[in-house]
């Protein structure tokens, strides 16, 4: 099940979403016109925030890579955000954050399942 988030609610939703999903493993899957790519390595969510510049909106996703000897911070900035949505698992937990830009591209931040641990 997928649920769209109204732009007026983005900031508050992302603050609460970040708190609920803090330290949960996640990876990006990207759909650009005619292309699809995905990360093979998961990193742990630290925070998701918005930054606005006039009519432009950026989504900043901060994750921590714990796969090496030392943790590494990964910061991804998604430009020209036009839409946000969330996909829910059968138990009601959030497992995908959908981010659409103004060119029709879609970034999906896939979280580890609370049901079976897969992402």
C-alpha cells in the first residue's frame, strides 16, 4: 500500500519518519527515464531533512555505513523534489520512502523489512 504525503506536511512527516526509522538499514533504488539502478550496500538511516530555496526543494538523506572498520557518513541530496510518498508493509510498518522530482524521476529509499529483514 502506498500513501502520498501532502507538501504542506513534508517537513513534519520527515522529522517523525526519521525518528521512527532511525538506525534502520536502507538503500536507494533510482528510476530515471529509461534507466534503473540500485545500491548494493545498505547503510543505516540517521536523518532526512528538507531544504528550500524559493520554489526549489531539496531532500537531504544522511546515512551511516557500518560495513567497514570505521563508520562513514553518507549524505545524499535529491534535487527539485516534487512529490513524497511512503509504502507500507502488511504489518503497517514503513518500508519505502518515494521521492519524485520535477522531471519524472523517482528515488526509492528501501528499508529493511520489519517482517523478514530484507530490503
